[in-house]
């Protein structure tokens, strides 16, 4: 379909893959977006995962027929966007590939593709297709070192690579003005927090480079083409990359027989009664951690708890804390914690060690360590932890 002024969408949907990157659930699938600019010269922007090449080639030929593609612009070398490069070269042998120095190093490493006709661009370089002029802006570590974006300065269209993308296949329509975007907003936050989240500073640097650029369309490599909601989308990325949070609370726990779960419920009830409205509770062994990480990025407060297991911390909680630490979350996050044990206490100390050594969140309240089962005294301590967190969140 034509987006605007001879810029066409030629991407594909993947409704079969269950885990993106082998990690993140895809309940609504995912799109691999590619774009075609038809001018005196024809430019193809990014490709699609190689499994979908036959459909992809049909989409290209539906737009240009037997006409040659002059340029292939690679904004990002991750294989869901670069996987069809070798086949594109097979069907369009005279094509010139455009990328930066790191792009071509990865292209050789991933696919063995090398060509003296490749065009290496640096930040600020331009290319004329005829009536369309393209400007290349390097955005390293959003979220790979070779990432860049391509700006069509003629039509105010940004081809943004993975930036501003989200999970979810496209159900007929492509441009946000033609579809109901309600399902995409939280999936954008989940996409950002799990894939881009570690790289807040590079995202901020990229946003600064684009701050004064007039944009009528943002064409990301996943999710809708943004037109009506451009300011909202940029605002989400700006807020998340500054680690700005809402005054809400994530409570996540591990439990074997329900005793630690009862502690979490008591903490949540006390926080609610103290005035916190945004509270989400997750069992770390049931809910995929990508959803928990999404909400940790959204909300300022976090309370975690788990049993001692094999004289260490309950496995799934240990994994979650490792994942949180790996995101290098900055800002003003608050952390409370609790734990339980049958005969040898370890969980509470291990959670504190994670915070002292890796997380560096602001501790709130007194940690609660329960032996065996919930008593009136332990319940009171849990309620005190919930109220302490509420007090900090509502200051």
C-alpha cells in the first residue's frame, strides 16, 4: 500500500512465531516492516526475516513490476530486518547496498555479503533519488552499534528502524489513522523495556538529533506506521529512556505452597488502603518476565519476595532480579522486599545483596522474613511494608 508520495509499505506479518528472539511472547504476532520509495531511482529500506522472502518479493513486484531496485538501505542489521539481503541481491544483482561502516562489517559476518559497489554513509550524508532526498542519521546503540535512521526530507518521513516499534502483527491496516491502536500501546512499552531498555542514554542522544525535525510519518520496522500519534509515540520513548515512572507499584513473588503469596496479598492490601491505585501483582513462576519488566519500567515502586530454596534464593526470583539488573534501570525506583523460609533463612539476605551490588534502587520499609507460615505478627510487618511504600509513592 502507498503511505504517501510514492512511499510504499511492502512488509509482512508473522503470526506463527511464539517467541520473539527466542525470548519474548508474541500473543498477537509481529510485523517485519520494509518500505519502497519509487522515484527516478528506487530505494528499498530494510528487508524482512528470510522465511517470508517469497511473500516479500511479491509485495515488491506488486509495486514496481519488473523494474530494478537501485538501492537497498539497511538501518539495522538484526536478522529479522537483514535476513533477506542475500536473496534481494540474487533477484536484483545490480543493487547497491547503503549502510555505515559497522553495517558492512556485520553484513560480511552474518551473510558473507561483500560488494565493492556498497555505499558507506556517515552521519548527515544525503542521497537524491530524484524528487526524494534522503538524509542518514547514525543512532548507535539504539539498540545495536550499527543502527541508523533514514529521513526523507522531501516528505518528512522517518524510517526509524527498531526505534518506535512494538510487538503485534498488523491486521489489515498499516497507518495508525486507519486502525485501532489500543492494543499497541502497552506492547510498545513491553517491546521497549525488554529490547531497548538498557540503552536509555543512546535513545536520548538519538531523540536530540531528531528534536527539530518535522515529521509527518514514522515508519518503524515493527508495528504501525505512525502518523496521527507521532507525538504520543515520541513521548513514550522519551519518558521511558529517561526512566520516568508513574506512581504505581509492582509486587512480584515466588511461592511453593502459597505462604509467600499470602505475604504479597497482605502487602498489596495495605498499600491499596494507604491510597496507591496502580498496583499489579505477579507470580514470577506463572507470568512471563517480559510483562513484569514492562511494568517495572512503568511504575516507580517495586516489592519483591520469595522463599529460600536450596539455601539460596528461589530460582525464578533470582532470574528476574538478574534480568532487572541487566536492564541497568536508572532513576528514582523504590524497592521493598520480603521472604520466607522453613528452617534456614537466605532469601531476604539474597534480595538485599542483589540491590546492594546490582540494582541500587532506594530501599523502602523494613524487609520481612517469615518462618514457615503467616502469623499475626508477620502479617503486621507485611502491612507496615505496604504502608511504607505507599507513603513514599504518594509524597
